[in-house]
C-alpha cells in the first residue's frame, strides 16, 4: 500500500500495489509473460476512490495508448463487466525494480498499469485485465448451441461429450458436429469437422 501515490498523485487516494503471477508461475514451465489479472476488493466504503498499481506486466504501450482500460463489475448490485472510468497510466518500471528473469538471467524490463476507481457501493467489486469468459459463460454458450442444433436434428448431428475433467473437476467437453447427408444431398460424408473442442 502506497498512500496517496495513484495516477496524478498529489494527495490522491491510497494506491494498492499488485503483482500477478507469470504464466505457469511457480513451475518448471514459468515464462516471462504476464498480462492477465483478476482480483476482488471488499471492505471499502461507498463513494470512496481507490488507486491500483498492477506491476510486472509485459510491454503493451500501444494497447493502452489506444484507450485500453481494465474492466470492473459488482455482481451483488447486478452490474455487468464494464470499462473503468478514466484513462489509466501505463509505463515501464524504474530500472532494477523487476525480478530476475526465469532461468537465472538478468533483470528484465517490466511495466506498471495504474488506474483509479470510485466505488458506487460497499459490496465486493471485481477487476480484470479484460472481459473474462468464465467456465459458466462457456457452459451457457454450449447449452444454447445444443438447443439450436436440436432444431436442426433432421439435417445435423450434434454430439457433446466429456473428454476429461480439469484439475478443479470441471468437464472439458468435445463437440462433434456432422451433416446427416453428404455434400449435395447424397451419401453419408461429413460436411462439418468433427472433434471441435468446446
């Protein structure tokens, strides 16, 4: 926590510093890549502004120069994901602040994203690099796809099977979508690819 050091500083709101894990962090396959973040904030007062600094990110100056902004939502208030208000600050960390590169190399250039948010309510809010696509979103999409395919059952074969389970026990599904009549209406050839993963 850095008091009053958010974008614009000069007596601004306290700034919370976050450092997301790198891709495959803590494993033998750790990389130098780090872009995605997702975190929740609770215990704040309604109407209170807070500043956040997400450090250790890869260089994405052009993205943020084009008005890329993190997203925020408050499920308890029924609010969907939306871009945070105000333009964030993005730039390189001062030399020497970044950790050593994976594999024992020297320090590498890392970047920091700084933004503020004023909380409309005291309920828990969530922030992310960009619009998340959750396991529930994926399942809902596959349910809608299955319902649409059922209306075409005379011409389309749609199979949805569990290929494996994730480490959290969630199903990893495979879809097979096949035409019941071949191209041109004859034979039994497939006109659609099978084994599309969902």
